[in-house]
C-alpha cells in the first residue's frame, strides 16, 4: 500500500504529538467546536493517549498546532485529540495539500524547538 507524502507527514506529526490519526469532511470540521488546549490535554491524559506527555508538554503542542495550522486542519486535529477519532481521510481530502504539508512540517519543527 502506497501512501501520499501528506499522509506520511501527518503520521509523523501525530506520532510526535502522541495523538491518534485523523474521518470527517471539511464541512463537519467547520461545525465542530473544540475545547481549549487544557481540556483537550486533560482528556487525552485521562484516556492514556499522550504516550507519557504531561499537561504542559501537551498544551505546548496544542498551542503550536493552533498557531501554525489553518482552522480546517486544526479543527480536525483537535477533534482527533479530544475524541480519539480518525480524521486522516478528511485531512487528505482538504484542498491545498502542499500548504497543509508545509504547515505540518513547520509545526513539527516548532514543537521540537519549543516544547521540551
């Protein structure tokens, strides 16, 4: 099975973020309102889905994603983190995949640089 580069990049970003991968449409993503970073991270930690990240490390990653990613992408990502849903297909269906790939790369680099 071959995977697109954005799909591979997203998988790497998710591994770095200790979050499950992304299954909604863009329209559904826009309709979802995400809890704040503290609530998302507290739920992930409570569910045991942070691979050992503490609250502050998780919130740093949330802040980087919120700053770097477009709203349609971040909404899907935060829904995935909060609910544990798989939104990969929805992310891959969004337009401007090159831009999304760059955003995930930037987010990955900022997390490595700032979230210790």
